[in-house]
């Protein structure tokens, strides 16, 4: 009943303006590690996770026809990432922020736009996976019609994701006001 009087619309990113299915689009593998082996360990652990990026890692492994192994001693405490053992190796998948807090001396590749996760094998930095979640095909048109058709004066994108990822999507769909890391 009050919707016609609304002048501000606040939107979430994942699953609202995007498909909610991030895809692995880039990977940086540390010297001394093999691309497909790192992916095999990461995907073998991620197959047990419900995190949105886990599905993208597993999907990338399946696309490359990499066999997934069983994992044991898994744990996924909130905000701590995922860890467990795969074929006698300890695998940990975490965020840049968390790892930088624990090991500030560790030099990681420069951060770029998009979502990312860091992979460690036996405590050693093995790689960075970068992801993008594509905007829905109708998102830009939907945002564009809110003002003229419904009298919406202010559209905000509010997300828990990193600023670079939220800004990237906002630019694609035509939203100027962005609030990230919320």
C-alpha cells in the first residue's frame, strides 16, 4: 500500500542484480605449484562447502576434468575460511584480509577487482582465485526504469562484498550510490 510513495530503493547485489553464481575468471598460481594440482586440492575441499565461491571452484575443476578427492578433518568457522586435509596435505582457503592479519610479511599478488580467495597448501601460499558474478541480463533495464516509471529518486546498492566488486557491478547496471562491506 505504501510502495507508490517510496522514493528510495535499496538493493542487494548477489542473486538480486546478479545470478548469484560466481565463476572462476582468473587464477594466480605461486611459483613451485602446478595450476591443476592446486585446483584439485582446492576443489576437493570446496565440494563440501556451501559458500557461493565453493561452487565456482568445483565447477572449474569439473570443466577441466580434474578428479575430486575425499577430504577429512574439515572445519569452516564463520569468517575464518575453510580448511581440511586432502590426500595427506593440509588445504586452507581463506581471504586476503584474514591471511594478511595472520602473516603480514607474506607478499601476495596485487589485489584486483572481483571476489577472490587465497589457497594455502601445508601452510604455504599456493594461489589466488578470482571470481565474477555476472549481472542479470535485465538488471540495467530494471534500474533504468525505476525513476521514470515508478518515481524512484534514489537507488542504492548495499552489499557485504568488497568495494571493488560492488562498484564494478554498480557501473554495469547504472547505480551510482554504493555501500560495500556492509
